[in-house]
């Protein structure tokens, strides 16, 4: 690992992340689902690691995130905590895990127990947010496209009525106590409006450059999937092509084993 790796000097809290908005410092967040990926994220100096329910699609090959459960999520949160001890870890509350305030608090405590610093919920469920905050658990909100309940994955907020409703939801989440709000797949003008209206940071994904920070699914930005085997939204920028590299490396391995090139004496026990 390079000596210039930007390991965070101190793990962020909800309060320090809010200060970044005040200072005008952009916030970075990437998903991480396992120990080695968490190490990469921390070494790069990413501010937050999101153990997203997107692991259902990216890791397990599920069709939707609705198939993800608490029991599936908990070991991943623990692994990411071990891999990124100095990074703020956000645990995504899976579908049906926060149906009531009481259930949300019980499940959030399970996440905190394995190392999460905060939890994220989808939708303007202010009673749930208030209960979590009363339990001294930091909460990240999420408005716009809500994958757990969406019937399609089109951008949200294109009509004035829908845009106003999303703005109202974001403001309600801030009032309820969220330290941060994710804005997913909406026009950049709407995201700009919400970012200007809120005193807490906004984290965009497919919401343009005006948000206080950005998040991407790490498998998407690394190209860490079988070539041509995963749909990528148009707002994803690929920074690497790990899938293509992996297929080529596996192909070379097959060729060398079949031809007798591997293992040679240098890779054998004497």
C-alpha cells in the first residue's frame, strides 16, 4: 500500500459530518460489504462506508433488495467494521426491519452492537427517526427513488408536485433528527434546491453536483462484476474495470495449469 494512502485521522461522527457542510467540504461515501473492501475504502480516505442492502444485488445476485434480511446484513456490518476501524460505518436498515419505531430501535441496536456508527432508513418515516434519535442512534435519511419499495427505477421529482413532496419529506427528516439525507436519482435542480434548504448534509446518488457529498455502489464504480452482466445506471462513473481484469487473470490461470506452466518450482514447496 502506498505511503500516501489517506487513512482518516479520526472517525467521523454525525456532528463532524454536519460541520463539513458548514465548511463547504464535500463528503464521500462508498458501499463496502466485506473486510478487504472496507480496508480499501478506509485506505483511500473515504468519509463513510455504507453497508448497503444493495449487497443483495451486488454480492448475492438477488433481483431486489427486498430479499435482504437483518440476519444477512449483520455479518457484513461486522466485517466492514473490522476492515475499517477508523471510518464511519453506516448500516442500511433492510426491508421490513423498521416497520414500527420499536422494531427499528431493536434492529438498529443490533447493528450498533456489531460496529455500526449509524443506520440509514428509506422514506420519510419521522416517527421511526425520532424513536432512533431518542435511543441515541444516529440516523441517515433517504428520499427520492426508494429501491426497497419502488415499482420502477425511473428518476423521481420530475413533476412540480412530486418535487415539492420530496422536498417536504427531506425537511421532515431533518426536523425529526437525521444528521444527513441521501438524495437518489432526481433532477440536479431539485437536489440543489433541497441541499440549499437543509442545514444537514445531502449525499447524492444520481442527483448531480450540488449535493454536499456523493455515494456510489463500489461494485459499479470499480466495474467489479462479470463484463456485460450488470446494468449500470447512467449516473455511475466507472473508475476501473475489475471484472475484465479478473476474467483475464482466471483465463491465464486455466491456460497455465493445463499447459504445465503453473505451478513451477518457484511456486512449489521444496
